[in-house]
C-alpha cells in the first residue's frame, strides 16, 4: 500500500500563515545571505528584505538607486542561505503595473514568499526623509498594480502586502483608511500601515478602526519603546524589525576600523570580533566538507599530519617553534611535506599542532590544536582531527622527508589500510617503530600482498623468534571501510586508562587484533625523519639532493 507523500508548506504558505495567524508574529530585517542565516539561527520565522538596508549594503541611497535586477540577485543569495520565508520591501514595485508583473514572476522563481509595495511615486525616497513633501500614488493606479500582481502570481499563497503612506505624508487618518480599504478590495493580502511618530497612537487608532478587515502589518522603527503586548492587544498580525541588524553592525565596524587605524595592530580587537571559524560556520563550510567526502573524486585523498611535539633533542632550535617549522634547505620541514602532498593532488591537509602552535605558518592547511600535547601521545593528537578524515586519508608524522614515489605508490594501493615499511632498517636496536610482516621484503614477493602482523616500539621487549621486517616510517593510508575499522579501534583504546600515553603503533596493533588486515608497502630507504641535530643536517642534504635531481628534469 502506497503511503501518501508528505508535502511541506512552501515559504509563501508559511508567510501567509504568519500574516493570518491570530497570534502576533515578528520578522527581522536581513540584507544579504550572511544576515539571513543569522536571522534564522536567532529563531525568527521570517525575514524582511529591507529596501533601506539592502541599498545601504550596496553603498547607495534608498532612492531606487540599486536596480531591481540587483535586488533580485541579492535575494537569491538570501533565499539560498536561509530556509525562512522572505517578504521583500519592494518599494513602489520598481515602476508601473507591468514592472510589478515581471517582479512577481522573478520573485516566485527564486522562492521569495511575498512583496510589500508602497503607494508612492517611482522613484521613491525613504519615508523618513522629508515625508510631507513626498507625493503619494494615485489610488486607482496603485490598485491596478495590486490586481496585476495578483493576476500574475502562479503560487496562490504568494503574498502582496500594500503599504499605506498616508500617515507618513501627513494626509490624515481618513485618507489612510480609505486607501487601505481600496487596496484590500483590489486583492492585497495584508495592509502595512506606517507612521513616523514616536508614539503608537495613530497606529493603534488605525488598527481599531480597521477592525481586522484583513491582516495588519506594522514597522515600529520610530515608536520602538512601545511594549509588544500593546501590539498584541491591538490585533496586529505581523511586526517588522526593519533595519536593526545593519544598524548594529555599523558602529561595530566603525569602532574596529578606527581602532586598527589608530593603533596599527589587531591585538586590541581580535578577542572582541567573531572568529574566522565562525564565518566559515555561517558560510556552511562543514556541509561542504561532508559533501566533499561523499562526492569528491576518489583520488582526492586528504592528509592528517601529526605535528604536536617540540622536538626535545633539538635543544634551543625549538625554543620558539616546533620542529616541523625548522628550516630544511631554506624551507620549513612542514612546508616541504605539504608541497609533496599537493603534488599528488592532496589539497585538504589538516595539521595537528601542540607545542608553539601559533608558530605554524603554512598557508592553506587546516590547523587543529591538541591542548594536552605535553602530557599525551599520538593518539590524543589523532583524535583531535578525526572529523577531518574522509574516505581516503593519509596519516603521517610531521617530521618526515620522503621521495615523491613513496606517496605516489601509497596512493596507488587498493587496500583499506596500508602502512609504509622501510625494509633496510631491520636491526632490533634500530630506531622505533619496528614492523613485523608475514613476508620479508624479497624480490620473489613482487605481486604478492604482504600483511602487517604487529608494530613494536624499539624500547619494547623483542620476540627473539621473529626478525623485524623493517621500520614503519610513520605513514598510514586509510580508505573506504578502513576508516570505520580505524575509528572502532581508536574507540576501543580510548577506554583504556593509559590512552593519553598511547601512540600510533598501539592503534595499528589494535586494528590487527580486531581481525583486520593492514597491507605493507615496502620501500628501500629514500626517506628520513628529523629527531636530532644529525638528522636535521641529513635532511638538508636530502632536500638539496632532491632539488638537484629536479633541476635536471
């Protein structure tokens, strides 16, 4: 038996519900996509696309100096950024009845819920500027606009609100009521009655005499101190907070600009302004990252670089920076690694920092910080970046230099989990981390898969019956189902009391103990890690040699 399809109300229907509800509703001004999203997050049920603030964000006057096509383009961004219904402040409709017909069609195409048009002449001037000198539109002509708009709309719930300017222009209550009734009869879905007085008296009088003939909308910009309960008792259907987000932003921007100019530093304001990450959040960066994980091409692997340690064996060289920022042949070690990743098409690179994190200065990387770096191990750092894992991720120690082919061959493997093992370092007293595989690195195993059995720190007791197959260089590829296997093993280890001290070898062994296979990719040298002064000098020689090879290509 087929279930009936759930049909959600359109934005126009949701605005109509706000207009016709017996409960007083409130909508907030927005003037671009970012402010539209802020309005929605604040909890409002609708957005006022203010003519004043939209023109202001363009840097022009509220005199129809921004064209209606520019307004439409901006509204599209606002509609995309928020799911709320938008009521556009459409000035006079940007011309005659024909302009309004085209406007209604374009607004409906972009999912805009309604338009409010005011009975003044085109081009308009803001209602609070020399209001008595402003000429009102002919009533019959304005009614024709309303009828044209209603006849044009394809969505029966699209809303046309008629804004009465008679009180603003000083034409009196009788004129305001007469015009409102004519507009109602012409088909307007609601009446917006406007006032410039600091008291709500004439608005309340209008509401009383209007007596609920159709929905009533107000804009209490001037009589802002009136308790909202007064509006409720008067039967006001919709209250518009018309320009306050922009007005709140202006003094903040002015103060920030003035302070930075005078002090020539950002120190004084940095803690008082929104973080860059908050901007990313409002822009929907997390959704993009998730979508990228689902839809990006398979070869768009990510990288997670563990770089939280100081490098204790490097003494004064790391007094003001972590070892990954030490120069190697003129470039920071970390920058060299990032460049190697990017040459393989890997542009999503996350660096887990800790010691002197503020000194990490490599453009284009995602920086996360392990705040407990001084009392925790590699798994604690890895946990800080676990949400950066995609369907294909390379995890690497941050102090590595390697020939390009190592990363290329790693990315060519098809296993869920693959580690790189250097078969030239097999002595039990070799530096950590020793790898034990089911097959040694011999020419006869070409074309055969090799599996990792375990990884042991060089300081751990060694099994005398087994010879190490090599040294794990600190590079792991996780793809497909391997991500879930790694996450499960990490969660299992997290329950251990010594989790904070555990390193990557314990994670690899936990994955193996859970019955999962880790493939071994053997290399024969052609890499090194930087742990002390001697290896730092070797790194410089290594980098210079690589550059000279490149110069002969």
